[in-house]
C-alpha cells in the first residue's frame, strides 16, 4: 500500500471504534494505510485520589492510551486484515494534533462523540476546528451504516468542486451511485448539469442522479442521508449552500446527519 494515510482520532469510546472500522474499510477501498492517533492532556480534576503524583498520572494515562490504541488496532485488523496499520500516542491537546495530522493525510476520521483524550471531540470543538482548519477532508462517522449512494450537497460556486471531486472518488471506489443535491433558493438550478459535466466525464462509470429541490439544504440532506453511505459537503460557498463554512448547513450535519458526513475544504 502507498499514499497518504487515513487518520483516525482514537479515545476508547465506542464511537471512536466505529470510526476506526469505517476508516479501515475506506483504506481497503483506496489502498491506503491507516493511522490511529490518541492524544491526551493531564486533567486537573476528576481522577482518583490514589493517583497522587503527576508521574503516576502520566503513567496511568499512557497505559490507558496504549490499551485504547490496541483495541483500535484489533478492530481495524478484523475489519480490513490487509490494510497496513500504524499508531501514535501523544501527550498533547487533541485538536492541534489532528490538525497537524491533516497536513499529511488523505482524510481525518472522528467519531460522533468521545471520551478520554478526545472528550467532547464530536460533536464539539474538535470537529468544528478540524472542519474549519484541517487541510484534508474531515469525516464524522455518525448515524447508521448504509449501502446506499454517496450524496453531495452541491454549491454552484467553484468552491464546491473539491467536495464534488471527493464525492465522485468515493462513489467510484465503493461502486455506488452519486446523488448531486441542490437546494435551490433561486433560478440557478439549470446550472447543475453544467457543474457536474467535468466530473461525469472523469468518472464515467459512476451513476449520477440529480436532485434539485426548492427547500432548505439541511432538511434535504438529512432526508437523503437516511439512505446514503456518505454525505459530502463543502466547507463554504454560495448558491443553494451559502455560508457553508462552518455555517448552518455544515455544522447542522455534523450534529444531526443520519450517516457519516465528510466536510471538504477548498484546496
């Protein structure tokens, strides 16, 4: 395997292990390595009084982190035995660690809620910060796992192209259809086919469905997400998905999407 890794934030929660399983399958589809990262900081409260020194506390959290990473490795190898797996344990705040990891990752994957080193990571400050400042797509694994299409929320601005590109690549790898959804609040819906033309030519084997609906973006995407394998949105734009970064649509989907959601920033 070669290329950039898929990075997963690991914290011992069931949500993080679900994200690891999702990421391992993504790695198998894209022949990418998997990188598991646990980051933690020393708490100022809430730990048993028997841990009486900073040294003991560091040792206990280090051992716990190693255990959580071992669990994550086991999940990954069960899900995708041929995927190369590496892991890293860091005593740093998780948000800057994952932003740093995003600079050399295919995508960063996180669960929808967390414990331990990533406490409150999703849905919360880490997810939002990653979606705003990460340098690769950020996938929040939430909701159910479906075998349906990849759904892309289309913005008619050029900033939507990275989201479309990511969506087409995911659909091609998984051999599923792509649904291009435009919540049009004006008369621009006729431009959707034009926006898709280059991607359809690049990915001729991907079946494409266009959905142009005169309603708000969030209800449309949540409805389509009920049967989707993945929702993909851009991080900012104009048109039907105005104010995408990290505005009402992206943030609402991070909190409420019924399936995994990818937020893709412009290059």
